[in-house]
């Protein structure tokens, strides 16, 4: 008699695949504007929480561990005045020997008076010590501003951010300036990009969420554009590594979006970058929803989920993100780039 074999059930097969995966998609549900940094041997994660009222950090030795790492609230909004409403898009950096959190927040009595704020902590562990409020980042125009991020290039530290200029049609533009310290500009802001192409102007005229990727002969800024629903997408700015980042003419813009809705993922964007622990494989960190139709304002819908996937550089030295991957187990070995970064 021939023995009969029974194929594993769909649930069992899914469980087996999940156990073998490096992480799941989505990685962290209901966390928009995600920022993941690899500091030493640990990943640190922060993002906008659905209630928009606090900043939390979580840490793990590997990307998949962030999904179950306990979040720790390190700061909460004020009851009134500056930083009392709409706490958005925190980022954790380590600058000049201290931890720095950039975030945007508005005021309870003026909820669209959004400005950039800074916290610092001198302790070796950002979950310990005291977070000190450094207040607002002062810019020449006192207007709607958000999404501050920082990077060092050739020994000089810069700030990138999005801001509204009342003299320019549209919602937000991208600016860069040199920093004197983590929260003080040392040069006049330079306008790098305004929403002008059709894919940047869907629903709202927006350039926001800048993130820096530096490899070889390219200095690259990924950014997000258009309304925060299914039309949200990503573009690129790039300059030669030897150029002056404050020279607006040195920067080029992608004519088409480089990352957009696909495979059941809608509105991918507001990204950050990290790598595998060995530093070999680049990882794109972003948020997206897994459905298109929304009820009410996109900002009131909490289901922008954090996702992470590998990418590579093309022959021109620019990142090639491909498409958002579908929900489910994500095994890095199946998505490793064919080209390794130098």
C-alpha cells in the first residue's frame, strides 16, 4: 500500500514561512513617518504615534526584533503653548556625543502652527538620562515647518527640512542649511526643491520628509510628495559628492516618482535609511497603508504602517527602490541586491 501524505494547511505553511522570515510586513503597525537608525550594534526606532501626543523609542539587535520590542515614551506634549499638539515625525540621531531627537509639533490653540523642535540627552543610553528641551529651531521665516533631519558631509553638519514660504505657491518646500549645533542654523537656508511636477502636486503641493543616502560619488535626498493618501509617493534629489550641498544649482530632481503605490501598498513614503548590521545591504524604511479608500481625513486614519525592504544602487549610483513589497513574511536572502555597495 502506498502511504498517503497530506499537504500542510495554508495556516501551517504561513506559520512556517513566518518563522523563517527576517521580519513581517508590516513591521510595526500604525507607526507613520518611521525612522530607524543603527547605532553600534542596535537598531533604534521611532515614528509618529497615532495619538500624535508623545515620542516613543524602541530598540532591538535586529530589524525583526523591533516588531515586539517594548516602546518607551521619552517625552509627552505640553498641555498648552508650543509643542502641545500634532507631535509628528520624530527622528533619533547621535550628534557631537549626545542623542538628539528632532520632531515637529503645533499648539493646542493653533493646531497648524507647526514648528520644528529639538530634544537632547547626554546619557549613553537614550532610554536613560534626561531629555532636555532645546526649543524651536529658529528659521528666518516663522512659518509652518516640519520633518527636520540632519547629516554630516565632508566634516560639515547640515539640517534638511520642509517649510512653507508664503511667497511661494504651494504647501511645503525643501530647505538646507549648515548647523552651528544640533538646533541652531549657521547659514541662511537654501531652497532645494519646490513641488512643481504633476506627481508632486496631487491633492496638495508638497515636498516633505527628506532623508539622506550617501554612497560613492552621489549625495542623495529622498523625499515625499503630494497628499498623504494613495497619491503619496517618493522622489529623489541628487548632487555629486564633491559639490557644495548649499549650492542649489548642484542638485538634480527625478522627473518621475521613484517609489509609489503597488502590490496592495498605498501611499508609500516619509522614509529613512539604514543597513543590515554588517553594513553591506541598504534598507529602505517607509510607511504605507494596505488599502486605498479612506474615510475622512488621511491624517485621522491611523493605518500607515512601518515597512522595511532592501534596495540597491543602479549603474548611475542612484538608489533603485523597486516597488513596495506585499504584506507577509519578508526574507532578506530572497531580496538581497545583486550589487553590493562599496
